[in-house]
C-alpha cells in the first residue's frame, strides 16, 4: 500500500528557528490523519511511523527560508521516500479547482497540506532530488599527537600508516564493486593524515561494502550528501568552454571562453566532480578540460570523459614560475589561493595551445554562415577532424544552404574603407612582431641561463656520481664483511651451544648420571677397530644391519655389553643372538648426541637396561637351542617307543 503525505509551513513561524509544519497523511483507501504543529526534528519520526512513501510540497519557493534545515532533517530517513513538488507551474488553488477539489479562498496550512497530499495521490507534480546520488566516506584521526620527541613522532606515524592502509582497503573494495568514485588524501610523512571518498551512488548501495566505524586512533564516517539547491540555468548552453581543474581536498576551478576571457574562478572544500560538472554547465559546455600536471589525476579524466571533452595536460608539470607567467594577464585580485591559480594556469596553458585552432574554426564557421553551430564544429575538430570536414558534416546535418555571395561595389568609399582596415591590420601585425621579437630576446636569455644551470648541474651530477660509486664500493665491502661476520657469529653460537652441552654432560658423567659412548655409523671391521682399542661397555650404532662377522667377534672380545640403536633398527638379527649381543632402542633410554663429533652420552641406567635385555636374550637363545636339541633327538629316534 502506498501512503501519501502533504506538507505545508505554518506562516507565522516561517522565518523562525522553531518553524512548524502542517502534515496530512492519506492512505490509498482514503483514510486521513492530520497533524497541525510538527517541528522539523519530529518530521522524520512521523513519516516513519505512518509508513509514508511519497512526501509532497506546495512549491519550493515557499519553503526557501528553512529549506536547508528541512533537507538536513529529511536526510536522516532510514526508508526510501519520494519527494514531489505539486504546484511548481501554477498556484495550488488553481490546480486544485481544475481537478474538482473544493477550495474556498486562500487555503490554511492544514487545508493546503491536505490538498497537496490529494494531488500527489492523483499522480500530479514533479519528482525532486533532495539527495544527490552520492555518498561521502571520510577517514579522520580521533587522537591528535601533542608536541614531543621521537615517541610522539612514532605515535603520529602509526596513526597515519593505519589511515593509509584503511584508505587503500576501501579503494580496493569500491573498485571491486565497480562503483564510480573520486578520492582525495592529505599526505604526511607516515602515510595519510586524512582521506575522503566521494562515491556517486546512494548510501544504501554501500551496505555490505563500507561501514561507519570508530577505533581508538581513527574514525570512518559514511554520510549521505544532500543537495545544496544552488542551481542556475546556463547563461549560454551552446558556449564552448575551456575548464582548468585542480582536484583535491580543496578543489580549484577556472572557466575560460574560446577567446581566452575568464568567466569564472572558484575554489571550495568538498567540491566533488558532480558539483564541478553542475558549476561548469552554468556557463556553457566544456570542450577542453585541462590540468597543470603531466600525469592527469583520475578526477580530471572522469570529468573530461563525462562531457566528451578533449583532455589537455602539459608535457611536464608546470613550475610555479610558469604558472605565474600564465596568470599574469588576469586580475590578480580574483585569485584567492594556489588552487585557483593552478586551475587558471591549466586553463590558460590549454588556451595558448589551442588558440590558433579555436580562432581558425571560429572564423571559418562564421564565413560559412553556421556560427550558431560553432560548438558542434569545434567538438568535431578537437576530436581529430579537419575544420573543412567538420563544417561539411554539420552543414549536411542541418542542410544549410549557402547564401549567394554578394558582389562588392567597386566604389571609391569601399576602397578607402578597405585600405584603412588593412592599415589597421598592418599596425596590429607590426605590434605583434615587436612583441614576438621582445619575447624571443627574453627566451634567448632564459635559454642561456638554463644552459648555464644545466652545465653546473651536470658538473655537480658527475661529482655526485663519483661519490655514489665510491659509496657503492664501500657498501659492497661492508656487506661482504657483514656476511662473514654473521657466518662467524652463527658458528660461534653453535660452538657455544656445543660447549655448554658438553660441559653439562661432563658434570653429569662425574656425578655418575651419564655414561659417554662412541657413535658408529655401521659395524664394519674398520669402524669397530677404531673404537675398541680399550674396553667399551656400550656403543651407539646407527645402522647395525650393516656388519662384518669379524667386527662382531671383536665387539665380544672388547667386552661390549650391548648396542643402542635407532628404533627402526631394533629388530634383532639372528647373528646378534648368536653372540648374545642385545640391541636396545634409543627411545628406551636418555641419549644425548653432540653434533659434529662421534660421541654421545647416555643415562647410566642403560647398563641395567642392557643387562635385563641380555638376560631375556639368553633365555630366548637357551629355549631355541633346547628346541633344536629336542627336534634332533626326535629325528634320531631317541624317543621312539
């Protein structure tokens, strides 16, 4: 069900800070509810409570005294509401009478709100865009570092780094969502001190992408942008414009016509691309959008694209001196700040670059009798067509008939008039020649000065390069020595660890808690001979399955009680049972290995463990031998009946 509401101001308080309104709500079934004194700050609550879908007004001119306050309050609405102006073209009473509504004399605010709601219900009126389809996202600091030393600077850089990181994340999210936006940042030593995104979409479309949030160091604010109601109709919609655009936290804007005359110069904070476009359209149609840097910002590219205009940027960033030269011919009192100066310099640079083309195009369109279509011809020329081809295309489009050329009267007065014109042109050309000659002298002086500076800079650069090479060689040597030092420190650290472990093991050995053992890779004769020069009770063998029988005999002879082996090698081969040599898994004892040397240490309890294992081994050997003896006796018939 669609619910309509009409709103009118109570005239006694129209200019008061405490203005009230009359509000009438009409349902589709005709049910009406009237509220006579509604404050602006109560309006949103009443619209939401009544489920209003369409809010209608008499006309905006009557709401002008408190329109900004009203729009501010309506921006708090959490539901989609359409706004309609019903009496934009004729008085409300006249429109109501035409539709058969009963109207007697001048309507009271209550009656007016009821009529407005009824007209809106019947589908009359034009829709208003109180809220531009754009949203403002701000990232700002919550805590401002005080004066102090290095800790204050670290604190400041930390916050600025967080803001920069968050700004990049929001930019990536908006790009992934394929939303049109501009963003400006205020850079600082640690990152960004603040960042602003202007997203050209309603705030509802940002749900699930960016949220308002507050942390200890920074805050993210997502705000609906409301219309400022400052629209002015264009003075000349067909006038081609050259626009200088300096986007940023504070935006600068300059507008020239094709004669190089300054039409407007303006700067403002929070002046986004949509505001810039509306501002430009007051004066005509932009055909050239220019910037003062050789790498055009995205905002300049997007503005140029939105108008289908030619984008101009200099081959290198304009210097401060060049900007001053470019704006010198304009009234300096009109230039309030550097943003306006930069925008004006960009527009002036573009005009100088295209001035000859603009002049020729204007002259030829006038001669061909299609000066009314100068804008269209110029747009074609700026997009690459020749002037002749562009004129032909426009003449064909509008079927312009060539007027018969009048034959001039060869009278004396005509000749004298023509001579005077030519003499005036000649004087003008002479003045231009003198100006160009003066300019050439100045440029030559600048050239000589620049060449001298270049020579000085080249000499300084050569000296700097020599120093840089020497520094690079020293840095290489330093890096090599640093690497050697790090390697030696690593070795020393490993040796210290080894020494500490060895010292601990010696102390434990003296206390009788540890027993030093030799570590063998395998049981070949050579490896066993090397360690069995004196009595060894226990050995650690990594691969006991690799052995020589002579080596095993040598182990027995040397009095080795048992072997410690890795867990996967613990299964006793038959040959070890023959010599009653138990194999004990390293997991059953406390074993410590010293890296780089073939020596380890084992808990002294290992002797007890090996002795127990040896007894079990001897039992298995005796049992096996008894079984073999019994089998031999059975086979020999010793137990036959």
